[in-house]
């Protein structure tokens, strides 16, 4: 009998200090950063809880990085990361999540639409045994088209995530930092933090919280960007479009055989065939459209494979500020 070496033990996730790392992607928000940091500092100091604030500047065109640098020099709990260019909100979030030092991560927007006073409600829900808690808005604060695009995005996320909670997804979240181990080696340029979190846990839930209307500046997420994000989520993290193309192809094949049977029966019974160029052109158009749709879906996936092979970076940090102690 051949002796086999004992299997090596599974690596353990290192314990992190108890506390909260707040990750904020920053884009053209120089006016709202200071009050946001002040409100967060007041909140956690009042709770007597260890914390840090990670501000990730995602290629802002205003003075946001100068404000971040100033805040990091004044407050030891503020850490700043300046990305080389605009990589996208979720890429910036991933940068901050990977740099987090405490056991819990809270993500929120930079425009004060996510009130810091609501953070304890997410943390309390997390303590009930969940790994990810979303701060779902009690009501959608945007216009009809924006809200419609947001709903489409959430349906797409539900498809990609395979979790019912995806309907309550929000940029306002709290999750256990060790879930990042599931995507520690992820390097794709197309990032969805919500999908990546499903790689590490299935313990999702949500808590309805207040979302404030934006009082400073304008939203950087337009209806077009939300729809594009939804499409990217479906094609980037799900095979649903390919399955839809297969179903469409199968359905049209059945339709074609049924049409052929109809023509044969008409010829045998009445010795006639369905007349007209219009009928023939319509059938050809249907089949041609289905073929082009299917090829287009396959092309989307091939394109994503191509970009993955290019090894395009998820993000690149130009400068960091703070956190030297």
C-alpha cells in the first residue's frame, strides 16, 4: 500500500480588529466630503467604536483629491486613495474594500444621500447573523426614468447574483470584511461588488433606511449609465442572454417545422401553396433577426473573454494619503 501525504489544513482567514471601515468612492464631490467625514466621526466616537474612513478618488475633475488629502492630514482615521483615472464606482469600492483594516466594511455614497446616522441600523442587522446587509431606501428619491432604470439594474443583479435580496440592493451596505477572501484574486476590469459578495456568502438581507435627496451637485449615475450597468451585469456575470438566445433559436426552429408542415399539408390537400412574396419575406426576416441576435450575444461574451485576456487592471492607485501610523 502506498502511503499518501496528509492533506494540508485549509488556510484560516486572519482575524481582523473589531471596528468599522467606511469605504466611500469619491467623484466630483469636493463640497460634501468634509461634512460627511465630520458626521461619520461624530457617530463612531459617540458609539465608542474603532473606525476608519477610506476615501477613494475615482478620477475626479474637481478639487476632490485636494480635499481628501487635507482631511487625511487632519484626521488619523482618514485614508485617501487617488486612482490614476476614472475606473468606475465599483472598481473604486473594490480598492477600498481590499485596503480595509477592520472586521466590518460599510460602503456609502459621497453625496450625503446615505445618512451616517442610519449606519447603526445596518450594523445591528449584521449582528443578527447575516454577512451582508443592504440599506434599502424606504422610497425611491429619483424621477420616473431613473427609478425605472434602477429597477432594471436590480432585476439584472438578481439574475447575476441568484439572490432575492438583489431587488433591495443599494450602494449603502454593511458586510463582514472576510467575505473579500472569496474574490481576493479577482482581476477583471468589469466589477460588480454585489455579485462578488455572492462568491463568499449567501447570508444576505436588507434593512429599510432613510435616503436623503441630493442637496449638493448632481448625480453622476444617469439613466443611460444605469441601463449600461445592468447590461454589463447580465453579460458579465450570467449566461442568461446565451440561454435566451438558445431558447429563441429553438422556438423559431419549431416554428419553421410547423410552417413547413403547414405548406406540405396545403399542397397535399388543395394542391396549392401559400402565395405571396410578403409571407416568404416575413419568415426570412424573423429567422435572420433571430440569427443576428444570437450572434450578437455570442459576440458580447467573446468580447469579454478578449478583454479578460488583455489583463486590463481593475484599478491603479496613483497616490495614497494617511494611514501611516
